[in-house]
């Protein structure tokens, strides 16, 4: 426990937006999540004399032709990002990467249940990849630490590709405390599908939260209407 009269530990949060969405938020009613409020609540529960300096979201623009709701998905993402920026100003930031697609399709082996893998039987599929996010997270976190802007960092991801980043921070700045929040569903039933936790990330963290509860997400939603000086920002109808 930190001494109560010590200076609060400046804590920066670095969110892999793609990992958060597909690991925890997709298919739920929690997509209108106030990330800043969520992590303020988390630090308060930890009670470790920490103050949230900034939440940094790393993501890519939604692609209408690959989204369930087409252009409405693009508009929903834009509304969400504007709502967070308007509500929290400099305490929230977004860094955008890109998407890579193969318009001719990519040949991959066809899955046939109960059949052995056969690389000669292939199906042409769309292959969509988010680019630059891992690099942008690494640059953002490492620069903040190197500049002395934070005392502690929290990575929100379950992707082991960010393991080298945590290892570099650990080796170069041993005084920095590292936390990892894995965007996974809590296991509430034996037969519930669950993404495997990243043991390599946990091994390089000082503390780890391995799942996020519905209760904590519900307590940190944005208001349905975020007022601005001009047109208010409304929660998308399909969210």
C-alpha cells in the first residue's frame, strides 16, 4: 500500500482497440464505453495512490464494406470517438492505424470437420488485417515512459505481439510498474467460450486483470446523449 502522503503515481493507459472490441465488447451492450471513467474506477478499486493521466486508444477506422451495419458502423465509430474526445479533452487521445485487404482474395486451406489438414484443398477468402497498431502502442508507451510523463503504465490487450514492448520497458525503466488488463469475458459457465489468456504478457506485468465483468462495464458507460456546444452526440441506435 502506498503511503497516503506520497505523490500520486501518474498512470497512463494504452488500449488496443481492436483487441478490446473483439475480445470483450462485440455482441454486447457495452460498446458505448467511457474508457476514461472505466479506468478511473479501476484505479480507485486498486487503491494504490494512482492518478490517471491519459487514456490512449489505438485503433483503425471502420471499413464500411466489411462492417455488419455498413456505413452506419463507420458513423457509429466516429460518434463514439468524438464523444470521448469532447467529454475528456486532453485526457483522451486516439492514434489511428490502417487496414490491409487483398481485393483478389487469399487462398487458404479449407476447413473440413473431422478431416485432416490438406493444403491442396483451398478456398479463396477475404483477408483483413489491422496494420500499425502494435507499433503505435509501442511508440506511444515507450515515449511516454522515456519522457518521464508516467510512473506506471497499463496495457489493455491480450495479444502477445506486445510482449517485446513490456520487456523493453521492464529492462530500460525498471522503476515503472506495468499492469495488463486482458479484454476477456469472465468465465461464468463451464461450457462458455473463452479466449486463452496471454501468459507471456502476464509474465512481464507486475499485476494482471484477466477478465472484465459486465458490472464494471455497465458502471462506466457514456450518457446516451453527450452534449456539446453545437449538435449533441447520440449513442448509435444499433449500439
